[in-house]
């Protein structure tokens, strides 16, 4: 067993889980905690950029997590 590869895969899986939880937190905050009168179309462009990047990460990271777990179990 090559422990360096195993530790890299475990750390990758932990990173993906942490990033997914942070992304869910950001999306939930953006959608629910806006001030009164702040519609989605009135949000600043930087918030939109981070929001869209987070949505794309949330769509991509589950597949990356499954592949990391499969590679870990293959070791």
C-alpha cells in the first residue's frame, strides 16, 4: 500500500466535502439572507459571479468525490 497516494485521496475527499458544504452555505445565504427589497437582479455583479461559480462547483464536485472514493477503494 502506497500511503502517500492514500493520504492524497483522503485529503482530496475531505477537501471536496468541505468545499461542497461551504458552497451550500454561500448559495443558501445568497438566496435567503438578502436585505428587504434586494431582488436577485439587483445584486452586485461580484455576488453573481461567486454565486454562479459556486453553483458550477456544486454540480461538478459530486462526480469528483465519487471518483476519489472509487480510487481510494481500488487501492
